[in-house]
C-alpha cells in the first residue's frame, strides 16, 4: 500500500504589529484623501464670514437710512401740524373782527343815551327803571366784548398816541409838555392787542411862547 503524503497548510495568526502597520497605512491613505477637503473648507470659511459681515454692515446701513428718513419725515409732519395749528389760532383770533366792528356803533349809541340822561331827581320812577335797564345792557355788552378780547383804549388824560388815537381837534394848553387827550368823541378799541378802531379825540398841545417873550428871554440871557 502506497503511503500517500498529505500536505497540511498551517495558518498562523497574523502578527499584531503587521496588522497595526496595515491599519496605519490605510488610515494614512484615508487621511490623505480627506485632508484636501478639510483644507478647502477651511479656506472657504473666512470668505463666508467676510460675506456675512459685509451683508450685516449693508443691512445696518440700510436700517440707519430708513430710521433717519423716518425721523426726518416725522419732524416735518410735526412742524406742519404746529404750523396749521398756529394759522388756525390766528384765523380764529381775527375772524370776528368785522363782527365786533359792526357791534361797536351799538355800544356808542348806548353810551350816548346814558350820557344824555337827566339827573335822577328830575326823572320819574319809570324813567329810572329804563335807565337802569340800559345801564345793565351796556355793562353786559362791555363784559361780552372784554371776554372776546375786545378792550377799550384808555385815552382821556393820556398822552396822545397816533398809533391809537385820532385827533379831530386841538387846543393850546399851559402846563403841559406833550400833546394830551382832553376829550373823547368816540371810544377806541383793541382786539387781541391789535387796533380795531382808533379813539377819536380832542388833543391839547403845549402853549407856544410869544415871539416878544422869547426875544426878552434871549436878551436877559
């Protein structure tokens, strides 16, 4: 019987060091493949951050422009509102000027009626009652005018003011140095501190010295 030889292959466990070297080589290959990608991403990151920063700056600039325009428009609207309010107030102040001007002749007539009344001792009770009623109406009318900013110009015994008074006649008078209102023909009134109607008055002016007296005074000097 022929003896047959059997060949038995014995496999040994791989050397640990060799395995590690293989793994190391494989890792190096993997790293060498991925390294360019990481390096490229690192290059792109600063550019992306720069773009984001520029975008933020642009948005902030636009925000500031919108805010500035808003504040400017708000100020213009506020100024317009104040201007309209002021014009409205000015209009309201003087819109009744003509009405009050037409009302003043009534005041004049009442004033004349009261001045023309006779003394109380010569009037009957009925006449006194009528006069009292007219006086009451006159006072109420003056109070209404005053409430509406229509005030009488104080003129009698005051220095003549051409801006408030109108001289209808004049006379010379001793002892004064400036023209003086000595009689009021018609009362003047102010409306909101502006002239509504001037006072019609008689004005006294300083007495002029006689030429001979002036010459005598010059000689004495």
